[in-house]
C-alpha cells in the first residue's frame, strides 16, 4: 500500500476516496497519541494550533481535525484563514505542541490537504508521520470530563502574523519604510487575501490588491503565482512599481517588474542573496537551490562570490540542506523562498516584503535588480514509456557527456527520472530556445532507444 503521507502531508480530492472527514479526525487522534507517547506532553496541558486556506472543504476538514485533537485531550486554538507560514510562525510563537495546516497550496479547489508541524513550526519528521499513519484507527482510552480538549478561536492571528512580518526588515526600518512604493498584490483568492495587503500597508506601501475576495471555490483559479498574467496586466494598468503573486496558501511568491515582465524565483533568490550578503546576513555566503534552477543563477552567484549549493527538486530537500548547513537562504525557481532567519518554511509575503525593501534601500527598480540573472532558455522534454531505473546506461551517459562538452559554459543538461511516473525528464539550457530544443530532442531520442520497456 502506498504511503499516505507525501512530501507535503496528506493531499488529495477533498471528500473523495481518501481525504475524508473521518480520515482527518483519525489523523488528528493518531498524531496526538504519537506525540503523547514521545513524552512531549508531560508536565503540561497539550495544545495545538490549526489554520487553513479559504477552500470550502477546509471548513469540515478543520472541524474534524479540531474534534479529533480535542477528543484526545489536546486543547485547540483555531487560527482561521491564514497563510501556511503564518501557522508555522504562531506554532512557534505560542509554544504549541503541534501545528496543523489545512491546505492544498497551489492545487485547484477540489483538492485539499492536511500537514502537521512540530514544535517551533518545523515540518514533522518522516518517522513521526510514519508512526501516525501506522496507528490510524487504533483503539485508545479516551479522556472524559475535564480531561477532554477545549477549542477556542484566535481572532488576532492574522494581525499578529502581519506584525511579525513587519519586523523582518533591516534594523531601523518599520512603519513607513515602504512609503512611496506602489505595489499590486495577486492574492490568488487564497490565504494571503487579508495578510498580504495588511503587511504591506503597515509599512506604508500603496497597495492594489486583486483576487483578494475568496468565495471558497475560486482559489488559484486563473490567478496567483501559477497564472501571473492578471498581475502583469494590473501592474501596467496601475503604473505600479512592482507586483507580487502568491499561491493559495501564500508559501511562494513570483514578482512582476514595472514593465510587466515576470521575475521568477531564481531572480528573486539572487536579489535577496545580494541583499543579505551586503547586510552580512547570508550565512557562509551560500545560497541553496534545486537542480532545476537556471544556469543564469549559478553564473550570477559565482560572479558575486556566492556559493550555490544544489539539491534534488522539492522544498523539503532545500530545507534539509539549509538546516544541515545552518544556511540562511534557499528556494526554488517556482518562487518557494525560505529565509531561515525569519521563517521555518517558504513565505511568499515575507519574500515580497524583502524584495520591495531592497528596491527602497537601493533606489533601483525591480527590473534593474533582477537583471543580475541572465536567464538561459530552458527546454524540458518528458520521455514516457521507458525504464527510468536505467538512467545509468553507458551509451546514454556518453550521449549526455557529448552534449555537455559541446555546450561548455553556455548551457547544461539534466537527466532526471520521474519520482512518480514511468518516464524520464530531459532538461536542457542553451543560449537560444532552438539550440536547447535541438539538444533535448536528440537526447530524448537516445532515452527512447536505450531505455524502452
């Protein structure tokens, strides 16, 4: 049987075959029991914080999680609709034993998910997730009377999170530090709809918010970081200095400059790496990114004397590398940026504030700041129906090596087996799209010829 927990908690079609109210309740009960068995609750009355994005299904899933925790003797603080990084922040700030996030991030509305956060707001260890899954539905001695958990609502949660974000700018900054800056925020009809505009307004920016009136069934629907076209148009219409697009749970951010051009996660990481280096806050002068980050980012960081460490694709691998090395900045091309000095997970609003502040401090436009990265055209070809476990085939590796030699410093090749499907991904970067496409097509043909099932 496949593992219930994926790389980002339990996710699927809400109220479908897997992600039901009964599963949510059982997961919560099992989580409470597993943590109790570790001794984490000894000496105090345990409590958890629970928050969600605005999806309709979040109502019943959150209620089920709260009921499960309370039935296991855990007090529950309901944070309401709030970004994932806000839940992570308050898990740590309030000293909660557990944080629970109800979201499917950038996925469409019918989906939803449940993920658990450990004390301090960090992702729960895989071993604990496995233990939770293994004990689902297990009989236990239920508390009664005064021993059952209480459920309360924290109406100030979003305001507390926004206030925290305002403290992350450089010392001496604060109220009014973004005065004179006009920004458009695409809130993706998601969890950033209140928190995003509030954080920027607290710092004096003029805010034009779009897609910030969620109905519960329109999250990520043609908007936000997965569909930045609306933001690009709005920035031009309002003659704004910049725009920022979040996803459904606001843990990622993409930007748009005053000319309407998209600024991706690689460019954002470069802007922040240079800002943090200048402020003496870039630990070991190192940035952590995934193998999918553009060659242009690597070249820009090398020119600036900053080491770029790469990991497998996925923010969990970036986080693991950051925590192992104590690094302060990492992220993905998709706009999932982690600043460990202020957050335990990717935080789209934090990212946007830091970029906006860099614009104010330097007096440079976002276009100018982002130009430090010259993006190489990137072509990705998926080759299905092949044995992805034989990517070490000698002739295939020789073909890859030959193409890499031909490209030299002007490009790169990445051959990557899919983690979930019987296919191999061929990614090529080169000086032009035509060049990259030609190399990718040649290598894809070799993959088909050598790895066919």
